[in-house]
DNA sequence: TATGAATGAGTTTTCATTCAT
DNA sequence: AATGAATGAAAACTCATTCAT
C-alpha cells in the first residue's frame, strides 16, 4: 500500500517524464507525460501525488542513473590520473548516449521545483565517487578543494563538453580529449 | 511622432523580466513582468511583440551587460596570468553583485525559447574577450583549445563558483581563490 | 471508461452556441457559450478541441436539423408542384419556428471559419432532397439547372422570405404564399 | 469642421475597410484598416468616431456603389424583359468585378453592427430601381409582390449566382444565363 | 489635424488536480 | 487500482479607444 503496485508503470512514467522535460522543460504537461507513458491522465497521480513530486523523483532517478553509469567498471588499481580519465570518459559516454536524460537534468537543475533536499541527496551520490579518489588528495596529485567542488567541476565541465559535442557531433573524440586536458588541469596539482 | 517609445520603459520591462525569470523561470508570466515594470499588461507587447522576443532580447541584454562588466578595467599591460585573474575576478564580482541576472541567464540558457541565433550573438561578445588573450596562446602560456571553449570554460566555472558562494556566502574569498586555481589549471599549459 | 462523454452536454453546448452565434455572430465568446450551456469554460474544449471545430460542427448540426425538418412528411405520391410546395412550406415553418438556428446558419455561412469541407457536407444533404424531384426534371416540369442550383435557390429564397416575416410577423401567410409563387416561377418551366 | 478635411483619406479608409471586412469579417481590426489605408491608427477615429460608425458608413457606401453600377446605362425605351435583363447583367458584372465589395456587403448584411436605420436607407436606393419597372407591374408582365420583395429577390439571386461563379469561374456565362431564367421566372407572370 | 504609445478588459486555450465510475 | 471527464484559474495576446505630443 505504501508503494503502488506496478513498478513497470512507475518507470514508464519516469521515462516519459524525462523525455518530455528534456524537450519541453519542466512545463511539460502531466497529460502528455501520462499519454507517452501509456497510462491515463489520472493514473499518474496514483504514482506521484503532485507534479512537483514527480519532478523531484525524476531528478533523483536521473542522478542515480548517471552516477551508476559513471562508476561502472571503475579501475580501482589504476593510477589516479587513469582513474580520473575513466570517470571523465564514462561521464561523456553517458551523456552522449543519453541526450534526453542529460537535457532533463539540466532543466531540472535550474528549476525551483526541485527542492534543496533533492539537490543535497543528488549531490551525496557523487560525494561517494569523490571519495574513490581519496588517495589522490592524500598524495597531493589532486588539488585540495572545498567540499563538493571536485564533483561539481566534473559535472559542469562534462556538461560543457557534451554541449560542444551536441553542436558538432563529428568531432566527439576531439572534444573528449581536449575536455579531459581541461579537466585534469582543473583538478590536479601542476 | 505622437510619443516616442520610452527607452526607460523598455529598460524597466527588461529589468522586471530579469527578476521574474530569475525567480520563476521562463514561465514567469508577462502579466507579472508588466506589473513589476509599472506598465499595463498590453504595453509590454508594444515594446516586445511576443514573449519569446522579450526573452531573446533579455538574453542578449544580460550577456552584453555581463561582458561589459567583465572587460571593465582590463589591464592590457599586465602578465597573461594577471589578465586572466582580472577576468575571473570581474566575472565573480558581477555574478555576486547581480545574482538575479546570473540566475536569469542560466534559466534562459537552458530554455529552447532562446534561439540559436541569439546564442551565437551572445557568444560573439565573448569571443572578443578571448581575443584579448591572443598573446597567451601564441606564447604557449594558455593551452590551445577548440574554438569558443575557453570562454565556455570561463562561463561554466564562474557559474559553478557563484553557486557555491550563493549557498555559503560567508566564504566568498575562499571560493574565489580556489576557483581561480581550478580555472587557471583548466586553461593554462602546465 | 471513467465517465462517458455526455451526449446531453454536447447538445447543450451546440444549442448554446447556436443562440450565441445567432445574436452575436461567430465572434460570440466560448466563455459565454459554456456558461449558457451550464458547464465550465474548460469543459467546452473537452467536447470541441477548438472554437473552429465547434463552429463547423454546429454548422453541420444545423444543416442536418434543417434538412430533417424540410423532408419530414414528404408526400411521395403528390404532384411535383405539390411536392415542391411541401418543401417550401416546411422550410418556411422551420425557419419561422427556429429563428435563432436560421440566424446562426446565416452567420456561419458567411464566416470563413466554416471550411469548404463542411460546406460540401452540408450541401450534400440537400442534394438528397433535390433528387426527390428527379421526376420533375425528367418530365420537364422543373427547369434543367446547373448542379446544386435548385437547392441553393430554395435556400436563398426561403431565407429572403423569412427575413420579411421576421420584420413583419403579422403577414406570415401572405409572405409564404407570395414567396412560393416566386419560388415556383424560379424553378419551373413556364 | 463638421466633415474632416481630406475626402481622399476618408475614401482610403472606406476602401481599406471593404477589403478587410471582405477577407476577415466585421472583426477586422481598426489597426489593420488604418494601416492598409496608409494612415495612423488614431487618424481613423478622426474620420469615424467609432468602429460601428465606420461599418455603417461602409455599408451605405457599398450599397450606393452597387446601385449606381446597376442602374448605369439603363435602357429606358427597351422592353420590360430587356430592362430586367439589363439590371440582372449589371448586377452580375458588378459582383464579378468587385468580389471584395460583394463579400463585404454580405458580411455587413448579417452583422448586428449595421443598424436597422442603415438597412432601411440602403434598401431605399433600390426601391428607386424597382420604380423604374412600374410599367411592368401595371401591364401585368411582372408579378405583383409585397413591397421591397422584387429588389430583395434580385439581390439574393444575384448573390447566389455570384457564389456559383466564384466557385467555378470558368462557367460565368453559363451561370449568368441560367440565373436570368431563374430570375425572370421568379419575378414575371407566366 | 495627425500621430502612435498606452491602456485593460476580453479572447481562446492549457493544465494540474479531483472524483464519479 | 485505473480511468478520463470536469473544473476554473491562469496564460499570452488583441483591440477599440484615448490622449499627450
């Protein structure tokens, strides 16, 4: 009773919402989301009591999805730089493969519908990634920075590069490489 | 002419729109903007034929405002690093002093109401700043990068740092300094 | 189905629209129509996606209503002239009894909101009546005319006479008789 | 002072209004009419105090224009039938040559913006034409009819035929001839 | 006299949410 | 639980008219 019955429907709503928010912004209508999810307008509110709830849950789901993709295959034994490059490449790959999800996150990121609590929760997942690099900080390879700034740097530079890729898809490798140079310079001691 | 269009009113509309977009996103209503600008609802459409026109003109006005602030007092004779630091500090100062304008630019940046043409025009102003650093590229102090990437890097890192300042205003100097280290690492050869 | 669309409400909307269009023209507001139909403003758009759709459907409904009234009680066995007189009288009676519907049809007839397709469909119903008089054409009693001209003649002469009746209701029988003479002269060989 | 200065401007407004009403109906905006007339929005109201005044004056001007065209070259000495044919042909020619004016009259005719007084005045001009046929009534060639019905018949049948011509312009002569047969049958004793 | 900026009521349409089925 | 009709408060935009210039 706490959670409604069909997990499948819930996911269909979130998926439809991601697409809709990506292309129309947070003002995408619940009617369109429901239709694209293959359910009735009213059913959406069985799973998410208000549109704001839906948007916040979508934000968290997308952040979790992104985080999982980035951490996948993390090479624990490699050098710090190689590990950073792994994170960078995974980020770029996820964004390149999931343009709608990326756009949706951007839209949600600037929307005041997403609460501070959701943002905090979303950030926490990435602190976890940051902690994978503890050794880099201790050894002095990575520059000491205010809390959360490393993952924020990762996010904004990734997003920037993906925007270039989006506008000029032919040069993806070029952007990815130049982007990593920028990124590594930004976070390492040199 | 019966009565010339009032530059003052036009500016009042743009100012009200910036505030409204900053706090409510691009879905801020024209009624609210007009009211805040101290004019009748219909008058807004005398100055901007559609809401989209208003949004695009606002985007350009904000970009121009930002650019002017950043370039002000540019120390032509200083070292490349000092010149970069000047640009960085001006950016941070502008953003810190104009939080609404900064938020409005972010909102407009992700909105599809802002046309590609406006984005191009907005970017052009910053290419101009980038060209102030030609010497840095020639001498090898700054890293060669794909076109427009330097100014994009400036923008996203500035924005990121301003976000930290926004959430923790007491530590502004701290963030500004750490931010510049990140920034300088990101753009220079090291 | 949650609740089926109510045929009753749909008809109430069409009826209210007919009255409103009759008295105010096609610029009658949807708000007024909805209110007169006893429903909320938004509900109108559940039944008719746009105002233009409503207007077109209203046109067709009125034409169908008129056609049904005209053909009612058609004396298949009577002489051609008597059959024509029947059609004439039914037309006059319908118009006299339904002044609002008649006015609404006139308004819609000159409006460019009513599509060519709707006009064609509306006309088709009357071609059907025209074909009831085939024998009259074959026998030479009725004059051979370009396609659709007989029903158009019926319509405009009926409408003209109804306009006289409208302005001078006391003489209805007088106008009806004089009108039929005009009509019969117009369509028969003599 | 009673009449504003420029007759030329007044006529330009009426001409622009006729075109605008023809294509957009009586809801054509005064702004568009003014623009098409080559004057400022406010100037229109120097010549016509309200839009309703403009519409009524337009109605009268168009009726007068039509009447003048129809009576032109009237063959006083010809037979009654020839004289009727002259009127018929002039009507068709005027309508065929002035489709916008014809459409404008139709729009105004069904609009409640045109007052009963204007309609009366407009009709009076045609009574004048009707009286040209006095001899036809006296001699019994034309059927006795209620007052104004002959000119009303002329108008509606002309309009009907012009509508056919409008939809099938290739057959203009065909429609004109068939139309006259209908018309002559409608008004003459036979 | 001619102009056109300014106005605010009015227009059609959208939409998150509710609730009868 | 699932549905989708019903709602009415916005939303963007239009327009006849006024009036300062």
